[in-house]
């Protein structure tokens, strides 16, 4: 008689999964979600050579597998050398993206790195222009 | 007159098959466990662990040092984390044991992580046994970061004589560990476990709380438990140069967990409770090692549990196969 509860559990799991799939809808316009206050945040590590070097280490550890060792992007993931990332997007925008992620598009949150490491990796990305 | 057999007894010898008054030489618990694992999994496991996996190793880190508590963090989509958890304990009036499980955690989506566990244990003077499997799924309903981030967790487990102590619920206590493996292994436990995971990141600190409800599908009442963890890297900013023992490679914290009774009697009465410091270290090649002594807070608990784990994470695991096929 244990098979019925097991089947119930699996069915419930599938229902939960389906209902949550709505959260995975694409959001290509993540920039429009960034609050003005976040956009204007200043990078406390800006123009620090050590921060760029540290950011490169963090980038290679966590980001290079999707965005490429040289940040040129891969088949499914965007280049970080594009004009949009290098000129249009502010440090604050990138910080917001790294904290919140864009889960529907496969970009996880990196809040676990902590603010200092997030700012450091932004220093590195912005140094690639 | 004591009779003595000088030949060692195998790890799988039944605990009830020895005549009274016969003393036997038994291998140590770790030797026994390793010998049995090797015998049962053969060289394929050695090949996998020793040759194949290191070739895929990618540097990574920033895992929280928790053994029981779940944080709000999900596995990154496409990443596979393989982790070996171990716990060593010596319940009063019983035999020392080591409970182990190997975990395969995969990020299916940014909001969905699935994990599969294989569990086993070895008990001194008894046996080494495979105790079952568990399959769990975690769902994160809110796409962005908030002050408190909820995650829903659902698990199905099919175990018997489990000693991995990955959670404590109901009236779980040290007396459960006094039952001989031969008897405990006959008691199959098919259970549904639900958790509400709440996690926050604040100025480098991670604070995680779990509320657990577990039900044996054979009809026992719902059992409840909790887990709480707080941790922080020893240093938040990274250094410019690669280092092995620099502070940002370490995370330290405290973990506390225990039972909260069941639907017949909710509360702390006749429950076991544990508290202990925990620390992990990420090596330059991406392996994370974690250690924690956890102390029983009342007479219903095992006095001390020693936990340790080793984990590797393979980033974009299946992309390796795509590339090799091109």
C-alpha cells in the first residue's frame, strides 16, 4: 500500500514544478527592472588595480564557464565585451544583476560571493573594454 | 575459559552469529567501511573518483559550511555537485558508527535544484550496510533577492538503519542508535519530508533557518524539526593573487538543529538537540572540505557527533560531453 502515497508525492512534485515554471519566463529586459537607486551605486573598488586582478580570479572561478575565459561569450551566453555591457550598463546595474540574477535566463544570483567580491568582478569586467 | 579466534572477522559478519564467550579480532570501523565500499563498488568507483572526475575539476568555492541546514542558495543551472558527507558518533551504551552518504546535486533551472543521495553506515562490532536512497527537490519561488528568501523542499526517502543524521525530527534520539543493524535493517522507512527553508544574506553573513515536517508513509504521525545556521567568510574581499590558506578560502559559522516532537506532542520534550561550530576550506583546485564537531545538548542526544565532508563541483557538467562530441 506504499505505492499510492509515492505516486501522490510524484504527482504533487510535477504539479509544483509546472506551477513554478511561470517564474522561469524569459526576461531579456532585466535592465528595466533595476531601480534608479541601485543603478547609481558607486563601485568602491573602482580604479584599483588589485581589484581588477582579484576580480579576474573570481571571474575565472565562477563566470568563465558560461561567458568564456576571455568574456567573449559562448554559444548561449552573452559576451561581456559588448557595447551594452561596457558603455550602457553602469556598475550599479551589474551589481544588481549579480545580486538578483536573471534565473529565467539561466543567470544565477551571486549574492553568496558578498558585496566586495561582486564589486571586484565588476571592476574586471569593466576593464575589458 | 575464554576461547579466542585469531582470524579477523569480515565486516559483513552478522552480529548475532558469534557464540557467547568467543572473542574475535575485528577490523577497525574505518578499515571495515572502506573495505566493504571497495568490495561492493569495485574499481569502477576508483576509476571515476581518481581519474575521470579530476579531469573535469573546476575551481570554485563559497559553499556554506552547513551539514544539516539548507541555505536559500540553489545549484547553478547545469552544474553538478558531488559531495561525500560523513558523521561519526558514539552513543552511550552503544557502538561507534560512521554514517555516510554521497550526494549528487544538479541545477536543473535557476529556481529548481534536484539531489539524489545514496546512504550507508558502518557500526563497530556489527556490520557495514547500504541503508537506502533519497531524492529531493528544492524550488525557489521568488526570482529576486529579498531580506528573507524562501525555498520549498520536498524529499522522498527509502531507508533502513540510517545513521547519516541529515536531519533530526520528532523524538529521534540516541536510543535509536542502540538497535543492532540486523534488526534495524529490517525496518524499512519510506518517508516524505517537507521543509520550508528561509535564508538571508546580510553584510557577508548568511543566516538560514529550516522548518521540517516528516511523515512515514506507513502511517506514523507527522514529525517536526528545525535547523539553524549562521556563517561568514573569514574575509569578504578576494586577494589579487592566488593563495591556498588565505582567509577568503575559509567560511566559519555555527549550526544548531533538533527535533520538535510530532503531532501527538509538539515541543522539545524527549527530543535531541545539537549545537556546534563548523568551518570549511576551499582548496585551489576547487575541492571543499568541511569539518564540524557537534555537541548533544541533552541526555537524549548523542554526546558528540564529528562531521566531515568533501565536495567537488563540476561546472556546466554536460557541456563537457557536448564539446567532446564535436
